[in-house]
């Protein structure tokens, strides 16, 4: 599709403002599903119905009532609260915020509730109908949790809804009892004739459908793709100006167009539309969370100062409508809401999305060649210098997600030395694969993603892929796209299941991007953070394996007393010592560690940190082939 740069007035005129309810659809993950015959029978059964109301905006409480009809008699109904969430892989224990739980039967008689686990309530003695009512607290507006306050009711579905084992395939109805002036509903749930009532085909879809209820504005436009006309909606809740809103929607529109160009077509949205639930308020928490037909994009950064950062999140999350939402790793399908979910392939699902998130910002004309070259250099630097490659491959890093993806723990870890994010490492693999395909085989990573889409993403059934992929599927598809199975096998063995770093210096230089040491003339002993505390200078971050400070035996919490014979009381004191020396010099250090006074020497070095810039910015000649490759890569050509 053609992308055009519109004036502010033209953008406003081109957008359709909607003051009614905004409906969209969501992802494809949920609790364990019953067998196919049981699921078909459930879909013919009476719907599970929810009523959602704000109980106390001032005190962040919602009140939820859920009615389970046609429940098998003679056995307790097991009512659950999810422990994990679509797009998240760690345990979050949403039940911790649930209280005042009551249950009655179809005649209104109170039922006995027992609690066999922290996240399960068993309801006894019912007559085939169970109505459960509960209060839930929520004061975190992001992509994972629940926020109830005077500005909105904003939630990720697993953080709000109880559900029942054995009824996962039942149809679902949700009614919002919200009587606040100017508030409207934005969600991917299917709308009904009643603007307060929405439906979901089953629990998996419900739990993948976030909701924003507030005095937001909705902007929309039509997109023709694949022989279909579908609608893109931006439900924007912010405290900025209309001009800022128009610029944001224009940027979003350009991102959408650029991503369609990568894949060749939009997916078929389940209800004909896709909605960005965009929330930018000072009391929000930053996040982006993909869903099947919608996404939460949220931040405390206002559009006035955080436009590019916020649009960067838009770019990442929209790419997920193909990569993850429909093109899904087999080990995440179906998603299990009762446990942590581990995958071997987050390097592709999240990492390739991270790579394209930044690249699409360039292709959409939102950042310059210079800015994107720095982004690519940052990715390369993280892979080359990441100490985590000593211990785990990209596949093994993906398996760490239940420990790092917004997971919580109070004991310290050694992740500074043992972990590279699968987002970052996957982006690095995507960058290397793209450059190798372009330089070796006259094809692109775009072509690879389209091939993966045709084999494993395009065909859907019951809101899920008919054929989710494995790591071996991804490897074989690379061989087919390159028409070189041996090279594809070697690439995966070295960079995906292995721990090598690609030769980014060579790969990027072919596009006229120089990757070089950032501070070759400055003495260095480690990238750490110092904190002045009670008249002393405390090392406030871990030291990295192999750095001069690490070799000297210093680590987080140690108190630096003297460096090179000088008393240390501030980070500026440390900088002054480094400025007075060169790499290779040896300086004495005195520090206190857990109550013991230590003396050692530090051999200063040159920082291994790398930076990237265009050849012409470094005064180096740029050949015609470099310019051609760079333009094709950054503009989206062959």
C-alpha cells in the first residue's frame, strides 16, 4: 500500500471519530480445553454470563458477578482465578486481590464454598446453577493487571474474571454496569445490539480480551487488504491535545501500512476490526500487551514528550497480530492459565517482533537512517558483549521467561551475568538473518516471515492456528527460503541453539553502517552504578564477568574507600581517576565488603561497548552497493 504524509488538518479530516462503544477481538490462548466432542457440546449449552461494575473508584474496587448455568449436579463446581496471562509467561497469582466471595444457587440460596488452593473455590450443593459474586482490588494500569479509579476501568482479562473448570468452551456474555458520564467501552469482544453487552465464543477468547472503559476518543479508518475491507481503531485515552492525538494516529496509520507491506496482507480479524487500547496518563504504568484483535499500549509518558517511544510500542505490538497471535509456537498453544508457560521460541515470537518494531519505525518514516543505524548497533552490542552467552543459547534464554517476564522474587539473582533477554537476542538473530539472506541469497527476512505465515499462521480454526510451529519448522523454512538447507542448519546451530555471536561488523558494513568501539581512548573498569550513601561510595549494581572490577573481586554492595590512593565519596571522584589514566594502567583499590577491608589492584581496560553510525558520518566512503543494500533494508525492498 502507498504511504502518504498528511498534514494535521488532513489527518483530522481523514479520521472517523466515533462516540459509541468500540468493539474488537483478542488473542488465542487460555486454560486447558476439553476434548473436541465435549467442546462442541459445550458450545450448544447456555452461556456463562458476567456482570462487571465499579464498586469504589476511590478505593480501586470492582464488583463482578458470574453465573454458571446448566452445571452438572452432584459434584462441586470448581471456580478458578488465573495464575498467568496471555502474552506473559510467569506466575502472577491474580487471586491475591479477590475477596468477599459469595455464591448462591438458581433459587438464591446461599451455597457452601471451600478453598482447596489459593486460586480455587469449590462451590457445593448447587441446583445446577451457580452465581458467584466477588470484589476485586486493582490499582495498576498496564497490560497485565487491573486498574479501577476515577479515570477509567482498565483491565487485562485474567486479572478480573473467575472461571469454572470444565466449562471452558461455553459461550460467554459480559455486561458492563457502568453509569459514568462520557465513559464508553473499548474491547475486542463481539458487540451486541445492547451497547453494554458483549460476547466471547469461549473462555480462551474472553481471557485474551482486554477492556478500557473511560472517556476516551475513538479514531478509525478502513484498510483494504487480501480482498477484504477491515477497520483499524485507536481508542485513545490521554490528557493531551487534539493535535497530539492526530499526530499519534497518523504515526499509527503509517506503522500499520508498513507492516502490511512486510506480510503482504492483513490477517482476517475475527469481527472485522482491530483496536489499539491506547492509554497515556501520568498514573499509568508502561506496557504493551498483544491480543488477537487488539492490543494494550500504555505509558505514563505523555504524547507531548513521548510520541516516538509510544509509537515504538505500537509498532512492536501490532507486529504481533501476525507473529504470536496467529503464527504461534507449538509450546504456547493452547495457553494454560493455571501455570507458568515455557516456550523454546520466544527468540522468534518476541525477538523478531522486537527487530521489526524498530525497523518499521524507519520504514514508516518516523525515524531517520542515522537513528535506526544506532538501534541496530545497540542490538549488535548487546549480543556481542552479553556475558549470558557463556551459559545459555537463545532457545535456552527463551525458557527463562517464567523467571523474568514481570516475574517477582525477593532474592537477588545473577542475571546481569547469565541472561540476555530473548527480545534482544531474538532481535539480533533477526538482524543477522536479514543481512545474511540479503547478502548471500538475494532474498529477505520479510520473505522468510511470509513463508512462515503461509505454512503456520494463515490457517486458523476456532480462533487458533491449525498448525503452530516448532523450532525445527522454523529452521526448515529458512532452508526453503534460502534454498540452502546446509546453511540454514548451520545458522541455527551457531546462533539459535548455539551461543555464537554473528559477525555484525561485516554484516552491517555491507550496508554502510560502521560498528566500532564507542570509547577507544578512555580508561575503563566496568559499566556500573555508584551511589553516595552516608558519606561513602557504594557499588550499586553487579559487576560483569571479565571486567576489571569483577577481576578485582568487587561486587554489588561493596563500599569503595580509595582508588589510586584517593578517597572516594562520589561518582565524579571515580571519573576523575579514570580520566587521569590510560588503558593498561594498574591502580590500587581499597574497599569494604561485608564488614571486611579488602585491598587489590585493578588493571584498567578499554570498554568493549560498541556503537554504530553511518559510514558517511564517520568520514568513510560509501559505495553504490552499500547505498543500495541500505535502502532496500531500511525502506523495505528486495
